[in-house]
C-alpha cells in the first residue's frame, strides 16, 4: 500500500509539473500582463493602511483583542485535550460549507486549525470594516479583496490541512490525487494555459438536444440577433404578443433549461405568443457595434418584426438583467419620440439606477476600465468570455471557485452534470464599443437616472415612460441587489408593480410554480424607501410567475386563434433554438 501511495503521489507531482510547464510555454508567446494589479486595489489598500497607521490606539486595541481571542482558543484546546467538553470559541458563519466534514469538529487538530483561521480572518476583515475617515467606495474595494485573500488562505483549500482530501488520498492510495492533477492539467489545457476550473461536465449537455428544447422557429435575424417564435400549446392566445430580451452576456436558454423548469414552455402554456431575442456571440467583426446599435437593431427592429409577424401594433416586452437596462433605454428613447409600440414592460433582475449596484461597482473605476479596454484591444476588439466569467465567479469565490478547486483537484472528483452550471459556462464575448459604453455610462457614471444620458439624438428621461411596468427583484441577488432594482422602479413615470422573490439572481427568476420552492412578496404601493415597501409587503409561498402572468394577461388584449410560427408573414429560417446560440466562445 505504501509503495502504491508513493507511486501515485509521484505520478500526481509529475502530471502537475508537466501541466504547469506546458502552461508556462503557452504564456511565453503572449504579451506580458497588462498590470500586476489588474483590479487596481493597491492605491485603495495604501489609503486604508495609512489611515490605520494614523490610529495607533485602534490598532493596539485590535491586536489586544485578537491576542485575547487566541488565549481563549488555547485554553479551550487545552481543556478539550484534558477530556472536557467545551463549546467552540468561534464557529463558521451560517451557510459556510467549507468546514462541513465531521473531522473539522471531531478531530482536535483540524478543529484548532479551523478556529485559528476563523479568528484571524474575522479579525482582519473586521479591522478593515471598522476603518474610519476613508471614502466608502475605497474601503469597500479593500474589504472585497481582503475577503478574497482570506478566503484563499482557508485551510480547506490545502491538501495537508483538509481532512476530507487527506482521507480520500489514503483510501484511494493516492489515486484521488492523480485524478485531481489530471483534472488540473485538463483545465489548464482547456483554458489555453490559464486555469479554467470546470464547474460541471460540459460533455453531458448539448444545446437543442437536452437543453433549449422548446419547439419553435427562427423567423428573423440580423447582425446581432435571431428572433425566435415558439410553438403555441393552447388553441387561443392573447392578442398582444410577448417579446423577451435576455442578457447578451449569457445565452437565452436559462429560460429553457429543461421542460420541467422552462419559463418559455410555461408562458406558452398560459396562452401567450412568446418571442425571444437570441443574441449573437460576437467576434472582432462586430467589435464596433455600439449600445445604440443594440437599441436600434435589437429593441426597435425586433419589436417591429414581432408586430409584423402577429399583425398587431403593440407588443409586451421583458428585459432580463442587462437586457432590461437596454430595454429601459429604448423605452426612454421611444417616450422622447412618442413611439407607442411597447404596451408594457417587465424587468427581471434588471437595473436602471446603479448607485447601489452591488459589488460589481468595485470593478468600474477608470483605471480598471482602461485595463479592460487594453485587454479587449489585445483580443481583437472584444472582451473574452472567460474574463467576464472570472469576474462573476469572484463575487462568490467560496461557492464558484474554491469549492470546485477542492473537489476537482484535491479530491480528484469529476464535476457533476448540472444544466445551470453548463449554461453559466456558456458565456459570450462582449464587443468593445458596446461594453465600454455600458460600463462607463451605467456602472461608473450612473448616467441614465441622473439625466445625463443621450442616445440616438434624444436626452433620455425615464420619468416620461408612462406605460405599465412590472419589476421583479430577488432577496439574495448579489448582481442586481433589490435595493438597486427598487431605485430603478421609482424612476419610471407610470404605474409600477414591484415584486421581490426569494433566492438570488438566477433561482429567484427561474422558479417554476410546480417546484413549489422559495417564496415571493407583493405590495400594491410603491413608497419612497424599499424598507417601507418590505414592511408593508405580504409574503406568498412559491413562485412569483402566476402573479406576473395575471398582471400580464390583464394587459394582453382579447383571445385570438393560436399563431403558428410557420404561417406568419415572416419566413421560418430554421428550427429553434437557432444557430446563434450554438456558437461557443471557446470554439
């Protein structure tokens, strides 16, 4: 057994060394890194540390407090070693899964490592959080990266200090580590020399075969989108069709992962004629496409085609995430021109006011934007999809980075097939002109709701948008926080219905009623403060979809015969889900 273990450890080491050497050779042919500090945290860190140094009394008190906590830990450990039952000095936060293995509590050595780490990381993060006299945005930047640093140094992330990983090595005689290093080498290969951690088994899914299977047709396409019309499943449908604009950062099929959780199938079952914009996965040929192009060739063109196909003069619309921001801009532009083609608008986890836009604001100062621009220039005029994926993963590092690092590499497990994570890995590239406009004018300058944004020859003013608006937010959304979404809801000038769902950015939106999961809150009023809205809200079990469908049906006209996508004025070009959605960024 010892010989087998030694041989496998040697194999694992050789595999890792070979993979790293190969990655180094690949990187040698590439331009040098744009900056050793790509998120420009050093100036903010220097400001916070300077402020701390100017408060020696606070620093001394903090150090004394840490020493006192360690004294308590040492005493607790000694009492436990003597056979006494003692409560832990510090425990992981609720929802922290890093220390779920029983040995973290039952084994005195691992328990000491765990508690020592928690004391130190809590102390350091708390010290930064309590700094006074620093710009709030600067402090928040340092807080975020301090949390990233302390998360990275968790003992659960190292083989020698992870009891579950060590147990797996012993039980498999080192084979788990061999598999882990093979996974590591494969991820380096897939990332072209940069580590692209696998979150799911990508080979288990194929778009159009076991995800994105709702039947329909592509009835129109231009440079930036294919327009999908889905087959009806009822004899009659609402007169006014529904057109959905998903985010162009991801593919549309988050709304059609499986038949049992497909929003598209559910909506057709409710008697709506459903259209969806399937955005292009752009390359350098589309690098010059602008936000205005996406408004004109996206919102304006698609709504016109839907009206032509259905023989109507109005459409109901949905904007999901960044697609909702684009839709908001188009609504303000249409209001300025007296264009009444959009009858109502619904927003899923979408922001218009970015003053409280969450942790993504940390990545949008001018220095970082200049680095992003240089990165896009090097790539040929677009932002590689992996860059955006890395940013989103960093927002939930323990769940989306370190948990897979431990499972895939330290324990040698194969990623489980999971359709949501397959979709999450299928991100798209970003055209340079479009993406920089979005980051600068929304995240950096918050220009839309402050009246500073002009587009297509019009000064945009959301207060002039008088059509009915339905706004969905999610309680635990870290990308579009409900406070930020509420600020946007208040910016419109017409009747607004605001709803809050349980869970986060994805599960809060995609929650089929049949699943009977989570809950949602409604409140017919829209007070000035979101806390007042919450105080007056009523909680309901399950999905918010039926509440929205009732709202939408009341604004969708009379019943008409169901519309066959092959029998409208527009020619059916190909079957859904179309060809645009099949283009992967790593092809």
